[in-house]
């Protein structure tokens, strides 16, 4: 790994810490820019290394950055922000699924984790749903389904290192705590929301880039791995 490989992830980390510590220079625009920077920096790093081969992941990160900005504008933009994150999760799913294990080879602990994830998210959705009003009563369960599917797609993947799975689960943790704060008034774990989210948006792209590229093997429809040039 060389300095060039570290530059954009380092920018993402510095911006995430700056936003977390409230360094916004008394400017709403600066605060929004800091909040959007981690996802945008990682989108640039993915594009730099993989170009259009990772277009769905680049799009997911860019759309999530837009969602960050929308949520920072206030509650009037909550539904639009949720919509952006919903679309971003679809991009993550599209990026992750080509790396999935054949179901027969999926490790047992991954199967267990997926079952626990789905059951837990379903229970949480049932708990929160009576507290929702208006369009949120429809948008929140749909968003929960997309978030769960994203994390499940990460758990299905054959990755080099734990970073994609760890990032996906941190994303779930962040959104679960955020949902409990917004809709159930539970603030005990609220301080973990931003650190978990920012770590997720940095770890998942890094884990993706550390994993060898996929390529079609002839006409057999099988998939082989090509050696990764960076972060391997």
C-alpha cells in the first residue's frame, strides 16, 4: 500500500472526525460539506481504483453523501434523506452480490448471522411501526428492508478481510440507534450513531477494494478472482 492509496481514505477519516467533534466554523454549509466528505472521498477512491467496474458502489456512496446533506438540513428533509439512503443500499447490494458465496458453501456462522439479522430487524420494525405517522409508516419499513438486504448481501460475500461485513453491521447499528432516537425517543446510545456510520462508509469500500476483482471464466458462467492491484 502506498501513500496514494491512503490519501482519500485519510481525508474521509479526518472529515468524519472533524464533523463528529463539531468543527463546523459556525457555518451550516461547512458542516454539510464535512458530513458529505467521507462518503464522497471513498467514492472517488473506488472510482480511482476500479473505474466503471465498481459503478454501483460509486453510485451508492455518492447517493449516501447526498442523503447526509439532506438529513443535515432538518426534519423537513427526512423522507428525502431516507429515499437517498434507500437507493444507496440498492447500489451496495448490486456491488456485493456478485461476490457472494454459492449457498452450499456459505459458512454456517454467516447463515446464522443472516437469520439473526432478519429476525432482529423484523422485530424492530414491528416495534417502531405503531409510533410512525403519515408517509413514514410506509417509508420506514421499506427502508428497513433495504438496510437488512444490504447487510445480508455483505454477509453472503466472499471478502478478503472482515471489513465489508464489519462495515455493513456498523451501518445497521447506526441506523437502528438513529431510528430508536427519532421515533421512540431513546437516546442512550445516540453517541454511537455518527462514528458507526462513518466507519461503515469507510470500511465497506476498503474491504471491497481489498478483495480481488471478479471476472467471467470463459463461457461456463463461473466466476474467478483476479489479483487485486491495491489494498490486498
